[in-house]
C-alpha cells in the first residue's frame, strides 16, 4: 500500500478528533504517524472500550494491524468499520482486498476490489472539489483484480481486464509485459 494513502487516512483521523482533550483515536493516530503500531493498537482498543467513534477506532485498528502485517486482524477490523456504519470508501475496500490476497482468499479479494472500484464510480455528475481523489487507489485495485484472476488461472478474464487496464493506463510497462504474456495463454 502506498504511504500516501496511509498518510491521507491518518490526516482524516486528525480531523475527526475532539478539540478539548486528546482522545484515544487521536492518540492512536499520532502513534501511527510515529510508526508505534503496537501502542496504536492499544489506543484504538481503549477507544472502543470508551465507546468513542467505533468506526474510526476500527479503521485505525485495521491500519495498525496492517502495518504490522497481521492481515487477519486487519481484515476483521476493516470489516468492523462497515459493521459500525463507517464510510464505505474505495480505500477501505482496497485494504480489505489486499488483506484477503495476503490470506490467499482470492474470492474475498476480488469481491472487495470490485466493490471498491464500483464505489469509486458512484459519484456521477460534477465532482466535488473537496471529495477525496481515489485515482491511485482505483488503479491499484484494478491491477490487483488482474492478479486475482491470474491466481484463479482464469486467463481469459485476466487478459480482458489487462487490456481494459492498459486502455486506461497505457504507460504501465509492467502491465504491458503481463498483457503480452496473457495473450499467449
């Protein structure tokens, strides 16, 4: 996962905090910025105990686990974001998808990537200038979607998705090579 995406999410955490006192979500966010992931896990868990914003606490918990490469716990935490009425975003689904890939759950990864890609197109009409830019996240999900089809040995779908990807991102040298390989399958 690109560090820029992680920084963007951490910045969002800072905007959701209480102004008067440091709450556990803010504390966990600061610890994440300082790469103190175990401490961040503790802070986000305390946030849940104190009944602060559960969706944000689970989002932070998922990120902390993700950074520690505990993909099972991260995926569960990210799912809890959705279960606690947290915002569905392409970034959240990308994290769920990447965790699923790391856990060899190709079907779960595909499902998450497809939901995230679909969600990114729901805005329709004029784009809100304040809305987050998910361009790079969507690109990553489309790339990972191809990888998932390859893992399933669904060469035909992987090839078609690779051609779609190249139509949108023609300068991707790695995908150009991959698409050439898939044409021979």
